């Protein structure tokens, strides 16, 4: 089902209004990725036609992606999820491997890892709302088939609720991860989880991985978790 842009503008206004009335309904374990998506009541396992490996997403995110996948297929565009939900344990493995392989000063090491990889407990992939599509290199999306896929996503992803949270830096988004043309987020749910994260998570929750003292020193909650593109800018395209 294709949703018009007016629907998402109304949804955005409603989300802003309701955020002042109540704390979002997510538990801290959902925000930090302390879950097993295979056993979580809100998650579904993806059929193999939609992904390159066993993957899970929140039910409403999966439904929206299936609609987008079908529309893309009708336009001759192939969309394959190469990474979906990753819990904190999985993210810790990614982070610690990079921490051991990257040399140099520890503070600089943390910042270099943070160009493209999240500290455990801070990844949007914990939430079941974000997906990596087709390839994990920006260069893939700059020519040939990849450029056609990216152009289609830029033109149509918002119709299904998805947007690119990590764009090139601009006057609004001047901190956080580098551009990731492969990373797409389901705004209706992710925006509510992001609001809950800001309200409920603190730096005491971000412990237990190599270099964890740099979470607060680098203010990763404000600079990385919140360092995403704004939906109103996406709407104006």
C-alpha cells in the first residue's frame, strides 16, 4: 500500500504532539537491543525471498518492506535486505573486533570505528526498524544497477514509510555516522523508539564493551543516536 506524503506529515505532527503526553511504550531492553528477536512477540522472521540471510524485523516494518519490495519489483528494481535486526550481543562482537584491529590512540580509534559502526546499545539495528539494502558500500550505489536502485529508493521509499537516516553531512545533520546509502529506517516506529531512547537511556546503560568509557566522552547519544536526517527534509523532496 502506497501512503501519500500528507499522511506522513500528519503522522509526524501527531507524533510530536503525543510525545509530550506520554512516554513511549517501549521497554529499555528494546531500546538497548537486549532481546532475542526470534522470541520477541513483536518481531517476525523474514522469508528468504526478501533477505540474504536469516533476519527479523518488527511486524509493521516487515509489512511495509514487503509492499515496497513488490512495488520495486514491478519497476524492475531488486531490493534485498542484507542486514536487519542485530541485538546488543551481536553488535558487541562487531565493535570489539574493530577495537582490536584498529590501532592508534583510543579516543581516535573510537571515532574512526564510529564513522560506520555503532557502539553496543546505540545501534538503530537493535530496534527492528532499520535495514541495510543490497550492498554495504556507497560506491555500489553510484553507478550502474546500484545507482538505479538508490534513485528508486530516493523517489519512492517515503511512500512506504522508509527514509535514509544517515545522509551526507548538511547544516541540519552535522554530527554522527558518515553517509550510508544502504541504510533505511521505518520512520513511523523508529521515531517513537528514538524519542523513548532519549527519555529512558543514560550512559550507565552503555557499558560492557571495549572502550566503553568513550560513550559518554564522545556524547554518542546526542551525536550518534540522535544524529540522523530529519523527516521534514525528506518530505520536502
